[in-house]
């Protein structure tokens, strides 16, 4: 799945608070009722709808993976979408 990440400010920088808007182009999962947001492999929030807005402060420079896992009412994984961004030092 394709994850679209809109960031403000646009540049990812270590120690700078970001506001991220995350959306999934084609929701393979219209069956999804909750959306778990993972940044760098850690669960940061669970949203009930998309696009999901998340505040995040990068702590390491380099590639950072952002992922969304859509879950059904029975918590089964309906879809996964991920995107990698570059964090500047």
C-alpha cells in the first residue's frame, strides 16, 4: 500500500517538532475501523479515521519509516502502508 506523508515543516530535522498528516491512497481496507500509526517501528497513536494527524519529534538522522496498519473491528490486519522519509541532522 502507498502511504502519503504530508509534513509541516516540510524538512524533517532532529529535535524539531513535526506535524504529520498521513493518508492512504487507496484504502484496500474500507473494512478498517482503526489505524495504528508506527514511526520508526514504534506505535505512536491509533486513529479512528484517515487522514491521521500526528505530532512527532525525530531523534535520529537518516531514514525513518512511517507505517499505518489498518485493523478491522476484530483487530485483524486489513492493510499495511509504509513510507520512508529522510531526517536531516
